[in-house]
C-alpha cells in the first residue's frame, strides 16, 4: 500500500501501486522518482517529490533487514538520489504494510508539519512548537506527544533552511536520533515541503503474511549462519564498530588526511575503533550497539563525554574520518562533539567534514584545531552566511572559496577512502549515478579487507570490473532492506546469498534466481543514469576531480590512473 | 602569430598556429580551448588555459570591428566559455599581428604578474604593488608605469579571490576600464594563474597587409552605409545608448523586475535611456560614446555623479536592468554606483544583479532599497563569506540560500529579457552552450524590435527557428570582431552582410560565401556542445529553470511554454 501526501492541499490518498510490484528500497524509491519527477525540476520546487520507500524484507525482522530508502531529485547532486537508512522506521512501516509514501507539492503557508503514520492511516498535523528546533530537542518533544515507542524521521535547522547537505535524522531502537539518511541533501527537500518530521506508530499492526513462512525462516537462518561465521561481521565490527577501519585505512595509506593531502594520519590510533571501544568501556558508553531491528552485527555505539553523559551515537568510521583525520584532529571528544552537532543540526557528516577541510585549506582555521573546527560547524547551526556555505556541502564550499582541491563528484563529497590508494573505490566514486558514494560499490572490501577475493588497491588492473560487479550487487542489496555489511559475509560464504534470495522469494511467493535479482540491479542503474542524463548530467561527469590524477598521495605516492575510457566501461551492460 | 605564456615557468614561446588558419574571435578561442583543455579539468587548476584571441578583422579598423574574445573552461558554467569584449585591446593586438595568447599553468609563488605585449614580444613582469587593488586604481598605477596609450585588461579583487562571477576589465579608448569580458568568471581563471593584468603597447607596429585592400575598403563602406541607414544603429542607440531598452522592454512586459516577478517596472522611466541622456546632458557626462576603435554606433556613455565627477562608464542596459529594475531600484545614481563597484571589484553586473535579487528574496535586503543593495555589493569587495557567496554568482547564491526561484541556466544568470515574454530569447538562454547569454542569439531583435522580420514574443511559434538562425549567425559575427549590434543593420539591409563577407575575404585573400561563413558558425556550435558533453553537461540541461514554466509573469500572465522536445531541435544541423 502507498500513501500520497500532498503538502499543498494537506490531503492524503491511498494507492495500491500495483505497477511497482517486485520493487523495494532503492529500486522502489528510484522508480518512483523516475516515474513521477520531471528530471528538470528544481530540487526544492513544487515538482520534486520526496519518497519514503520500504524494502523487500521490511517488517519481516530478517537478519540485518531493517533498512529503508529515501528518494528524490537531490539538491546536492541535481541528479537522482537514494539515501539508505537504518533505525526503527523501516521495520514499523513494513509491519504496517506501507510500501511507500510519496510527499509532493509545497505548503501554502510557512508552518511546521508532522506527518503521522499509524494503523489508522496517515494524517498531517501542525506542530509549530518544534519549528526551528535541533533534532534531539524536536524528537524529545514528539516523544512527549506521540509516546516513546514511535519511530521518528526528523530534520534539523539545516533542513528547514534548505541547506544542500541537510540530512534526515532517524531514531534508533531506543528512540535516539542517531541514524541518518545522510547523503544528497534530502533533508532540504523535506524542509522545502514544510515537513519537520514523519512519525510512525505501528501499534495494532496486523501480523505479516508470508507466502511461505517456513522457507523464509530457512533462508533467514542461512544468512544468519553466514553472518555469524564471517570474522568481519562476527568479530571485528561488533567489537570495535566501523571505526575499526581508521587504523586499517591509515596503515594501508588510504585514509584521507588534512583534506586529502596524505593517506596516513599520525593520529589515527587516537581516534580509531580500538580507542573508541576503550573509551566506551571506561565511561560506560556502549560498543556493539545495534542500529535497527534484526541487527546481528551490532557495529554501532553510544559515546559518552568525560562526565559520563551521552554525547552522541551512531558514531561511525566515515564521520570519525571526515571530522577527525580529514581535519587533522586527533581528539576523539572533539570529533564526537562535531558528530553530535551534525546530527543535531541535521547535516551529513561526510559532506560537512570535507567542506570543513576545504575551509581549513582556504585559511579559515588550522588543521588539527578541534575547537576552531567546532566553532566553524556551529556557524551551520546559526545559518550565518559562512554556515550556509558549509551547509551547502563540500563542492559548493570549494566553489565559493575558489579552491581547486575539492574532493567531490557530481556535487557530492568523496568519503573516507582515498581513490589514489583504494582505486576500486575511486571507480565507484567516479561513476555511481549517486555521485561520490562509498556504499554504492564498496570496493574497500576486496581492495583492503581481502573479502570476495583480492584486487591490489594500488593497481589499475581489475578495478573497473570490481566496481561494476559491486555496484550491481549493491543495487540489489539496497532494494532488500539488508544492511550493506551482509556483503562481507555473502562475498565469501555462498550460503549467505542463497539465504537472501530464499527470503525474498518466500516472502512474496516468487521463484526468482540470483541472476534475476542482479538484473533488477542492472535495470535500476540504467534507469538512474537515464534520469541523470535527462537532468543534464552527462557521461563526462563520470570522473574524479583532476587533482587525484596529478597530485601524488603519500605514503605510496600514487595517483588515480584509471583512464577515462575505462571508467566509461563500468556501465557496459 | 601566437604567444604561449607558461605561468608555472614564467616563460613565453612563439608559435605560428597554422592549424588555426581561417579562425578568429570566438571560433578561435573555442577551438583553442577544445584542442588544449581537458574537458574534465578543474577551471581553476593547472590544466585549464586562458585564451586571448583576436578576431578576423582585428587591427583593420573595420566599422565596429574592434572586439576580441576570451576563452577558457568556465568556473561559473563548468563548460566552455567565450567572453566577448570591446575596448582598445583588440585593435592593438591585431595591429601587432597577434592572433592569440595562450596562458597556461599555475604560478609557483603567490605573487602578482603583469603580462606585457608589444612589438618586441611578450614579457611577464612582477608588479606586487598592484596586488589586491581594485581595477580603477590598478589601471592608474599601470598607466603611470606603461604610459597612457597602452590597452589594459585587468582583474579586480574578485578575480584575485577566484570568485566564479569575476570578470576581466578592459580599458576603452580613453584608458578607462569600463569594458568587461563579463560573463562566465574568466577573471577567476586569470586570477588562478596569478595574472593581474595584460598590457598591450602597439607602438611600432607594422602596417597591416591586406590581400586586397581596395576590396576591403569597398566592403567596409557597404557595412558603414548599412549602419548609417538603419534607425536602430544610427538614431536610437547613439542618442540614448543601450539603456533605451529599459522603457521598451518594460512596455513590452519583458523587463524582469524584482527578481523576475514582474515584466513591467513602475520605475522604468527613472532609469531608462531617455533619463540617462538627460542626466548626462545636465551634469556634463557623455552619451554617444564609442567603446572601441572603429565604432560608428557609439552607444556607450560616461556617467557623472551629482557633483560632476565621473562615476562610471559603459553603463549599459543589462547593468541598469540587473542592478536597477531587477532589484526594484529606480534611483539611477544608486544603480550607477553599483555599476562602478562591479567594474572596480571586477564582477559581472548581470550575475551580480541576479544574485542580489535572489539575496533580496531571501530576506537580506528589501527590494527597492538602493543603499542596502550597495552595502550588500560592498561585501563582495571585502570578500566576506556573504561577499564570496554573491561573487560566486546567481546560481550559487540561490543554492546557498536554498532558494527555488533562481534565474540561471548552466550556472550562469539569465539576463535582462524575461523568457516568458520574449520567448525566442528564452530558447537561446536554454540552449546556448555558453549558458544563459542574451548575446548568443539575440531574439529580442525580432521579437521586440521587429528587426529581421517579426516573431510574436509571446507565442511559441517560430522561436526555435529564430534562435537557431541567430545562434549560427552570431557564432560567425563573434568570430569577426564585429560588434553584435551590426546585426540590427544586416538583418534588414542585405548590403551590410555582403560588406562583412567582402571585408573578411579581402583581408585574407579568401573567396568564401555567406554559407561557408555560416557553416563555420555551425561547426563552432557543434564543437562547443561536444566539449560541454565531455565536461559532463548533457542535453537535459538545455532548459529553463522550472519556475518559468509554472509561474505566470505579469502583465501578460504568460509562462514559457516551448516544449523540451522543441528545444532539443535547436541543434538539428
């Protein structure tokens, strides 16, 4: 069942959406955007739509199957965008039988709306008392009104101010807004529609009906076995969280440091996962925290300050990198404060960290100065001209300050793996229709972690094939609602992938093969690229900023050297 | 003869450039950019080049034949850019036999360079004492050093600060820096290369050799006759300047007012050409001023303040519109002050006015408040965060402030003719490879001034054909060095076009037909579009911002309604 919420008329309609059968998550959100949004529409205008889409396995409680997708034309990339998010909402929407919510139109007055979804349907309510609040405060007010058990998606002042790097904050299983649909500025699209929050209450939901519940359970068991067997998903990630990657990447020479000027950070260990786990133990924080229902990996965390008060949560590797190593900052408490501020204002930590790095290179603060970085970030909360520049993301910050070392593709900042030292990842950044996105084809697995085989991270050989295969597989995984980290297990353990296919088939009574699911991934990528072309984004944009090709990255002193013509072969299917 | 100036090594080489035979002006600058610049290069990076190109008739003294072209990959549009400029330099470079100067590389130290061109060749000189100066002051210092008779191209602080809307200021025949290569941010490219100014001294130049001087003179006479016969070029423009268009466009309902929210400005007459001419008479300013050698139209001016001191010059319709009507300002002295500030900081008046309109809509000042607008503009001179936002142009300003009514195409602001009421112009804005550019195919001539026939400005019929024909013809005219305003005469008087063809042929000993010259125009457009495609700009970007299709423009209450598919037929050749 689909809900269509018109913010111009404040009316809600219900649709069967039979034409979208067989689609979930990214495949569904992208299909809705392609079908309903004019590619030439202004991202903040009347013709753009914001999609909340549940995934093929939403509501089932599948292992690590709690994720959902947001979609729209992106104010950051000006192309199609899917932003994938954990937290509690995917499960609840799935239990309510909601496959998608289409938010459309622009509000007629400057108010503040909350969209409430429950077993009784969808209503749009005014809630002026949370207008202008940061996300933590707004969520607390909504929990007072709607109860502790609802799932909430909320924008901060960045979204209300339509900043192009604004994210949407989602509550986790304890109700803390620590999960983000981070990338692509979808918080600004939500803000343009006057929606401060979406609240989902699944009380009274009917029991999910499976086409073949026994077969589903058997499939789930296979995936669970694989997750429990693989050392990355059963040991490294639960123990140290994603932040375990800081030391690994620094060691590999691929941790972008001081605005992509080195691949190794002398302060890596001060901010890495091993340190974070020790701090959590000492202060009574939590490592091994699950971000969404069904999570077996539990790589998230709750981070406390020196006094033992919760400072932030969902404090992930990408954020520790962007706000830490990328700024030359090795004080984990300063980095945690910045993570909290980003989550509270509602801006993407990746684009924000890269933007701050550019601002530092432009002379606004010194690399390594955590307090100065915090002060710059606070400008985003004030929405001062400087804060608006930063809040518009790294590419715009680079443009406004006239900088030429700007790590962004299609307007979106390059994440935590330097493409000169993790070249498969560089291919993904260059070619993904999402703009620079590490999750779109996570070649780090094979380049660095030797999962799914091994491709030399410093060589040009094999990277295009690697990225292509991962982008196709990811397009499928992002449609299931499974956490991308299941990939670690299924790349090495065949039973895991079988389990996923069996769960999807048993959920709906399908009989699809792996190849058919991968074809869905291919078709998704083709359609996303077509949307971008119609939006004005040509194949010429499938490349990295030129400094990655000319400026050598210490310590390996390599450049990104995969020829443009090779990059153009990624989508040869 | 071509000069290649490497700013990395500070060396100059001389080249014959035989491969560029038959090309001049825009055809030459674009060919050099296509040939030598990687389309994926960062506009401010080492791989971009800045081209100064003289035109087919440069140095001849042809009627209105003093213009030249600057070219580069644009920091504003991220595509290919030609910026056409009057003033004294084109004639002098032509007399020196210089067809082009290619500036390449990035300086190794943060200095301030002047490139001096004379009969003795080209030298690069350091001149730290003009670093950070506004253009009028820098030009005065250079005139002290190099003499009053040199022609100077100079950037202001905007170019030094690499603002994406930075222009290059050129001196006119009296040595005042009142002419600009305004559009596309080429001042930032010049700034990235550490070049504060280019100085041309043509003393000692040898006499130009014509293949057939008598035939050249006969052709020149034909064009001169046409210019003297046509009422637009012989009466309206000399008497009132280009600013005569304010009342005409307001009357026609196509004068974008208060950030494109109306097509008619109640204060039009206060800032129109008739008023400007009266003020000039009263204060001892000058109407009927020629901007470059050979000018017969003399549509420029020198504008004095209330005390009789020169305030600004080259105070054109587009600037009066952008800084006046578009901001709801009807005080001509305030508008003149803003024109002076733009010329002094070195920013494009069109992008700046549209950016200020967006800032006003965002609430930073009230429409109509001239003093507040001046204060906002002064932020550009200070390079404050706000000033940097504005200096990055209208599209970036709109993005940073999260606005959805942003009149720009391919990153460049839409000029002084609302596309909803002058629809042929809308086709040109949408489709020109230069981004929104009124001069690329000036349909105003036929839509509003009934020159070259008549196409109803409010109808959709015939606009695509009109824009296509004008874009092709303009690509040729912009290659000759002739002022675009000769088009008024040659569209109605066949003898004028004959004269142009005869001058070009006689200059070089060619025997080309009109069709062959137009084919050069077509080829130029094809190649510029191909560069853009390789740079990542797809056909999907050949459209107007969506609010022009949905928001009705008073007083005619029309929208831009030429279908996307029709726009895609502009380049069907």
